[in-house]
C-alpha cells in the first residue's frame, strides 16, 4: 500500500529558510522508504494571489452556469482541493512570521477551506469532509514559543485542519534558531530526530 504525502512549503527565504530545510529532510527520508510517494508544493515558487471577491463568487455559481472567467478562477481552488484529497498525509513546513503563518500559506488555506466542499455546517456545528487524513506540522522559529500564549500559530493551524476533518496532527518544533549557535544546533538536531521518527510511521 502506497502512502501519498503532500509537503507544502512557504518560506520566503527559499533555500536559506529553516522550515524549507526541515521539509527537505522530511522529503529525503520519506523518498528513501518503499511505499511512500511525495508531492512538493512550494507556495512561494508557485505563489497564489490573495483571495478576492471574484474568485470567492465563482464558487457560489454552479459549474454549468459559470462564465469562462469564473471557471478559470474556480479551477484554482478545485485543483488544490483535489490534490489534498489525493494524498494521505499533509506536511506543512511553516516559518513563524510576526507570530502568524506566511500569507502564502493563508492563501492556500483560503482555497482549500470551502463550505460545502471540505466542511459543512450542521445543527451540531461544523463537520469536516476531508476524512482519513493526517497532518504533520514542521515549525521553524527564531524564538521559543511552543506551549506558551505567544504561540498563536499552532492552534490556528490545528483549528483550520480540524475544521476540514484532519484532527490527527503531529508537530515538530525547531525553536530558538536565532538564539545562538548552541541553541540552534540542539534544536535542529532534535527536529531532525523528530522528523525521522514520524517518517518511520508513514
């Protein structure tokens, strides 16, 4: 049985980004295992525009009634959602920018979180429609925030994933990367070990 894994990166630092390095570690380890297929989506190299009214409106029109422009706009979200459904594991390599996620990653979430498609509202509250998936967050940060109120990023990511039905989420933190070489080296070593352990469970 093949485990299909979607790795999403969003570092504006490119090859110099620590979250990108964590993703590359994951990809290298995963691709060395039998039965694991990896797809990499770089949201900076293939940047999505911010969600606008015209694109949002295209989702509200039935496929048969869409104009050519609306079909083109809706196809962007449809393709990303199909890609999400086609994979078993979603890996988010996430740098922390001003205590939040990169806007490039937010633009991705804005298109895969669609009412009636990846979640729906019921009398008992929201229900996720993306089933049977798990997620891994690879978090790279200059400071040390995990487990504190300053880590608004992790709850936000888990909330958005959970809204779609992805509630099994593992997190690897690489923190204190701007707090001196010793702290950085220890953090990266522990993060690599955490990644290797998670890859073994794929």
